[in-house]
């Protein structure tokens, strides 16, 4: 079923490296709410949630405890 006659147009865009860097800076400063980060970056909170999930890596600290950290370069 083709919906080519739909009046709703959707425009998707990818986050650029500046926005990813802004997300990393906000997370590093202690802001962990996806809604608050989305307001600062100017996109939807689900976009932020997916981006954080995509760009997070698991690492070990000096006590060999696992923690997750977001890196803009990874995403």
C-alpha cells in the first residue's frame, strides 16, 4: 500500500558533529535528562535517547568496575 498522496511530509536529518559534541558536553556537565538535552540541541528527545544509546561505550575504571560513557566520535 503506497501512501504517496499523504499530506504529511516528514523531513529527517542526521545530527551533525557539532550537535553530537554538544550532547557529550551536556552529559559530561551532569545533565542526564533526554528532554533537557533535546531542548538545548533542538531535536526530539527520542533522537537524543537513540544517539546516547548508539554512542555509549562500556569501559572499566581503575577499580575494574564497568561504567558507560558517551563519546561523540563513536556515534
